[in-house]
């Protein structure tokens, strides 16, 4: 039986995931300490999204253990997963904002769902909008936002209840370089405020510029785990296979 480690935000122990005859992850072990910022890099199909889905219980491991914020996700019952997910901020790749609700309403909706009263909702939504730089867009609908603004709104919704762990799946996909870096700067600021942040990407520019820990994946396995400040020399050997 696995042991509780309160210093770890995430710990995977020899985890494999098999879909039919396809092995999506193969005996992956990974430890992310609380307060870390980690890039998960790799080409499409490397296993990044499967790894993320393991963390919030959408996918169950075929073998191995998955621990998140001290909880054994691999042993949680379906009815226990919502409590875990409330402790996580999840930014999916397609940032599906509610199309008929304003930015303000998108953020408030989630807070009300977990029991915030109206006064607390107003205060927290204002704080989060200021943090992500969207105070002036509060009353706009998602269709009125630029790609970068929509991504900021998705991040705002994910961090509204101040979760200790934030997971962002390709948050800069389809954004221009300047906007991509603005999104990463926002995530770095959130990390400095105490949250553990894990970001998947195949964008070499932002990985190079951010100078954070980088975990490189390919074909369901971890090829390299480069600590903060440990590249570009080590990562250069990996770019051809896992990064654009």
C-alpha cells in the first residue's frame, strides 16, 4: 500500500494506462513538490493528456498508484472525485467557457456551485479578474473575446476558489508568440502566489524563456526530467523528437 507524502502535490508510482491494445502510458513515475512549476512537453500522442486525466480521475491507471494532494486517486470512488477536483484548477485545451454567460458570470457560476455566498462571489470574482487583467472585459460574452482573453478567462475560472494545484493543458495552443508568453507570465505569477502549476506544451519558445523544470515525454514514457535552470544543453538533445 502506498504511503502519504504531504510534501508532494503529485506523485505517480510506476503507472501504466492501457486502452485496448494501446499502451498510452508505460510505467511512469513522477514526483512534483508543492509549489513547483513544471512543463510537461512532448508531441501529440506522447501521453501528456492521459497523464493529466489521471490526476483528476477521468482515467484510471491499469497499474500503479496516483497520488494528488495527499489523496490516493487510484483508490477513490466516483462519488469522492468531485471533492478532489474542487482542490484543483483545470484549464482544458479548448477553454470551454459557457457561451451565453459573461466573463463575470462564468467565474461566478463555479463559485456558487461550491457554496460561496453572493458577497463572497462578488469579492472573489473582482479579485480574480484583476489578477488576470480582465476587469474591463467582465461584462463581455466569450464570443467577444480574443483568443488570449478567452484563455485568461478560463484560467480565472480555474483559480477562482484558490486551488493549491493548477493544471493547464496546452494553454498557448493557437495563440501568437506574444500572447502565448503573456499567458505563461500569468501562470508564473499564480505559481509565485503559492500554487503548484503543471503546464503541458510543445512550444519550445515558452519553455526556453520560462526557465522552469521540464519533464519530456514520448510514446507514453518519460524521456528526461530536467530541473529548473538545467537547460538548454540537456534539452537540446530532446527537441527534435518532443518539441516543435
